[in-house]
């Protein structure tokens, strides 16, 4: 999806990509399992500029 990892804070990775209107950020937890609502939130963040 064009994201680049910029840093990791504990068990979360911060990703960024350059969108049409500026930078778009996305925080992804590095857990073995994610709740459906968490996954939907990550997907919504990632598709902001799409």
C-alpha cells in the first residue's frame, strides 16, 4: 500500500506514506491476534487517501 516504517514504539509500528494532500500515518500493533474492530480501524487509517 506504499507505507514505510518510520519507527517502532514498544509493540506498535508507525507507518507513513505520502498521499495526495500530505503525509498519511498509520499505527499497527504487533500482536499475534487483533480484534476485528482494531483491524477495521487500521484499514480505515490506511485507506484515508485512497
